[in-house]
C-alpha cells in the first residue's frame, strides 16, 4: 500500500489511518474508508478494521437475511451506533480505485454479495465529521492518508490492517505499532 498524497477535497475513496498519537478511543488504531468528503458539507466514512465479533444473524435473528446472515458486523464509527447498515466495496477496472456504495438496502446488499469482485460488509454506526472538522484533524496530523487496495479489504486480514500499514511506514511507526496500548502495564 502506498502513500496517497492528495488535496483534502479528493479524500473520498481513501483510507484515513489513525496516527499512533491519536488516543480518541473511537478511532485509536483505526482505518477509516472515506465514503464521502466535502469541506463545506462534512465527511462520512466507515471503520473497516473493527469487527464486533457478531454476525448479521446474531443481531437480526428474526430476519431472513439469506447470504448476508453470516457476514461479520463491524463497528463503523461512533455516529448512529444503534443502526445496522450495509456497504459494498469494489475495484473499478479502468482506474484501479476502490469504490464504496454505502447505505445499501438489504436486497441490494444480497445481489452485490453474489458478485465475487465485490466485498459486502455490515456496519453498526459510521464515522462522521462536520464542516471543516476533518480538515482541522488533518492539519493536526491526527490521520495518515493512504490509497487503499482490494487486499486491504479482506475481512480475514482486517484486525492486522492498522499494524500492517504502520510497519510499511518505517521503523518509528513499526515500533509504535508493536507497543502495547498502555506501556505502563508492560
């Protein structure tokens, strides 16, 4: 995964990787896929590396979810943490960019889950920033911007995504990624 240098107006489709110094428990060691970004309107994203340990069937046992029932549910962020939503990620063949379609209806999610080139995920909540809030956090260097690849979207690898990105950034980041959350307990 390579560094992605771009203007803040082009953050949609990027990863926001929490800097090791970002201590907010909502985002500590998180990787957020930016689904929408507008400096004036605000931004929307989904944390993709925090599985809850539940499946869709665990949360909606009475619903006939079909192929979606076994999907692991991720914590998408601290906003609307009482809502379950579906999102699909796929690579555009022409550009190679990863595109996310968020807030899918159940039938749409089922159809897209059948496509082998698409990764469908379930989320509780989402990450949101008001007007200029994300720009302020970027200026404070709370986030590292990266261009995602489809390998990073592998559900089985999600827990190791943040440390993997940190290791790729060099020795200092590698050291921080391997450090315990609370060094005093070491």
